[in-house]
C-alpha cells in the first residue's frame, strides 16, 4: 500500500488522503491449496481510494 497526504500539496486539501493498494503486482500464476483442493491463485488487483477526514 502507498498513501499520500494531499494536504502537503495544497492547504485546501487538509484531511484528504489518496491510497493505492496492489496484490500480486507482477501477475504471477501460482496454485493455492486449501482443504485438499487446488485453486488458481488470485490475479493482479489494484485498488485506488480517496478519503477525507474532517
């Protein structure tokens, strides 16, 4: 996860935060085993979030 306080860019944005969270960034294929069953691993996932706290 990477986050950035947008208030550092401009004082009018105090309380605003931008975040990016990524899993399996290089989209590596791998099997996952659970309870004796085999599944394909999760694919690449990237989620961006903007939040504001007042």
